[in-house]
């Protein structure tokens, strides 16, 4: 214990030393912050890791140097879920309260990811066939009442071997079947194979799966259950860690508060397999994603003060857990500090609007494009942006309207708060070990921060900005059955969706797609922009081959693509 304590003290001492002596110029300050946050010393800042704690401590020291009082907010994350030997699949003797047969964990049965972490049930079972409910064909396999009973369900659908494209495939996935069974009151679910050669579902328990309150098991057989009650015990070991949000409040004694935020976590050494890199394990330093955003947020903590900014309070936040699904910002919006709570406007009622900074370090030296996402969330944003003065030879502003997106501003947008996301664009080093400090464009960052300061200043006397809900093509859809493996070029404003990068080993790379290709059609879906592309992606069945039509220079190519 003493060795651990001494290590933590040494860690914090090193971090504090890095935080001292703030450089004089903006570019120097940004470089100092990013150089430390994106150093190998922090091991990629995986949420809940020692490196993430060092990042949080550094941010706290920078807030103190800016004469702010930092606070830390901790939240739990799940690192690992494993079925324990306390799991049980037992068949009872008819009419006798005794288990006469216990199946063997992992070889004969195992829990699925959706299974409750801890639940026990003894109940009769009901054969629900394939557990299919399909309105188009008027099929409903639930001919018996299953309330309070265990549902026995076959995987797949009838005739799957002969016709895998049958329309029943639309409702044959495990989540669909679970939803139908639980809706009808099942207290447990057992999936079995329809035939012996059917490929069994994975027994790896997903760390981030939304679990049910009932056992959901796979049994490695095709039938043969006795007419007797079954006991299911789901006992899953859950290893947790703590993420760390760090925030500081500048109190100008005003009614409303502007939030300036950035996430400080990254993907470590790819512990949770969200890297685009396919080589051996390496540190992902995340200089652009998102040491650049944290450095920009800290710079705003130093500079958003004085007369032209004094009509609002400011809350500066470094979130963790963004890379694991916006965990830190979601926790924060559900558990905000008291100074954000409005008397009649809910728990976040005093927030005026949110500026989220995620990946601001790679303004392209040729395009010089800064993207502001979410400007449709308040009519005042577009008015203010039209008044911003820039040298278009140095930086050019483009905008998108939607308040949703894969970053922390989305957590505030769904709470009806205006948001703007500052973004310098995608690049080939995204989620790769090569995202390092030497590639940061500090001139571009400085120009972007000037735009940010102007936006805040222009809205200084506007009071609380009105909120507008935007048209969000991807609302309510955070996961897709397939991934193509391309990065969109967010600076592209023409017809179609231009590719800014292709991930090795993914369907796009295997099909021959290249950086610079413009996707004009995905499957049967015409693609006029990124939102159309996302809609088309959601319509693709991974079991069926598809096609993508791209414009490459002056040539139109139709490329077959498979997702298996």
C-alpha cells in the first residue's frame, strides 16, 4: 500500500511540475499543454487509467493558474464483464423442488451480453418457436401466454439456409427477439440452435451493453428439454473503474452561464478496440483527439474575462469517457453542480449555450477550413457568425445545423440547450498512434480560437439564446449493423460525400475505395451528403452484398461491397 501511495504522490508531483510556468504567447501555451497531454507519459489517457488521472490533475493545476477553483466529478465505467462460476442452468424434477441436472458453463450454456448481471429465476418454460413477430407477413410466434415464464427461442428464422434474404430476416436478430419476449412478460430467455450447424452467438460479454433485469442465456443444443421447471442464475463479475470530469466556474454574478468544454480522455493502447490501427499494440497519444480541444478550452479559461465577456458566467469542463460513449458528459448533465440549476427551468436551466471543442488541432494548411457544427440550434448563432471578421486567406468558416453528433455537445443538445461544436476536420491519423503533437497546426488553432472569442463577444449582450431543435437524420440511431470504414470530409460542400480517409481491413478498403472518392450512392440510396450516407448505412443488411457508386476525378465507378 505504501508503494502505491508513493507512486500516486510522484505522479501528481510530476503533473504539477508540468503545469507551472505558463508561457507568454498563445501558440506557446497551446504547445505546452498539448505536448504534455499527448506525451507517452500519459499512455493515451484511457478513461479510468493512471494516465487519465494525470491528465485530470494537469487540468486542475491549469485552472488554478487561471485563478479558478477546480472541482472533480467522478463517475463509474465498466471495464470488463465476465460470467462467474456462480452462474447456473438447472433442470428441476417435475413436482419436486430439486435440481436434477446442471448444465456446464461455457460448453453447454453461457449468458449473453444482454443478460442481467445478477438475477435468479425458477419458472416453467414455453417453446416460442423462432420468437418472430413480423407485421408485413402477419406472423406472430407467441401463440401462448409467456408472462412469468421462461421463453425458449430458436435463433435465426425458418428457411434461413435456403433463403438468407427472406423478409423475416428483418426481425430475426437477437435484440428483436429479446424485445418481443420481454414485452410479453418473460422472466428469462433461452436461445437454442435451430439446427446443429448453426453458428452460435458470441459468449464474450460486451462491456457497454445495456443489460436487462432477467437472465438471457444461450444453450448449445437444438431441443430436448424435459417438461419441468428450469432455474437460471445469471451471476456476472463486473470490473469497474472511475472516470474524472474536471470543471471550474468563473462567477461574474450573472443569470446565465456559457459552458466551454472538451474531452480529455483518449483510447489508451486500444484496450477497448476502438482504434483504426491494425498493427501491434501502441500508445495512442491523441494530440488532436483531443489534447488540442483541452488546450483550447484551457486557453479560453485564461482569456474569457473582462468587459466584452462579462454578461455571462463561464463554466469550463474537461470531460472523460467521451471515447466510450459520451459517458462523462451524460453523467454531468444528469448530475450538474448547483450553480447551473434554474429555479423554474430544470437542472440545467442556467446554461445559456455550450461550446464544445473536439479536434481543433489540424486545420488543413491548404483548405484552411474551420467547421462549426450545431449552428441551427439557435437562430442567434448564424447571425453572430455572419458578423465574425476573419482573413479568409488564413481561415474559412463552414457550418452545419444539426445539434447531434459523436461528441459531448450532443449530451447538452438533447437537454434543449443550444450548442456549437468547433472542429478542424478529419484526417488519416484519427484514432491511430500517429496522432502526435508534431502534426498540430498552431497557427490554425490560434485563428480558430479568435473565431471562438468573437462568437462569445458578439453574443455577450444577447441574454439567453433561444433554442431550436434541428432536423437530425441520425436521431435515435447510434449503432449500425455495418460499417464501411471511411472518414467523411466534413469540409466538402458539394453533392455526395467525399472520403477523407479509408481504414485498413474494412469493407471500403477491400472494395477499392480511396481517399478523395465521392460517394454518390450507397446500396439503393442516393447520397447527397453525410446525412444521406448515414441513412443508407442504416438500411444495409450485412448478410447481403451491396454496391457503392463513387466519383473518382471525372470517372464514375460502381464497386461491389460485402460486409461479412
